[in-house]
């Protein structure tokens, strides 16, 4: 899944707390992860659930 891979790539940079969604968006944008930037705008609840619980299914939104 593309969003999951992008979240993990941002996390692996160690540049921000993953709950700082604005900083995550800035880093994602700098890395060319435009899908993640948009995903965070539209699905913040699902993103936080993934970060807390690690459940892949919550990222499967349209």
C-alpha cells in the first residue's frame, strides 16, 4: 500500500513526532509523497489510528 509505505518512510527519517501532522505533511511534500499530503488532509482520523494501532485496514479509504 502506497500510503503505508510513505508514512513509514517519513517515520524513518526521524525528523518529527508522527502526531505532528503538519510537520509530517511538510516532510512528505519535500519527499514527493503528495498522496500522503492529501491523505492527511482528508483522513486524519484514519492516519492517527494507523500510527497508534498499526492497523493497515484503516488506511483503505477512498
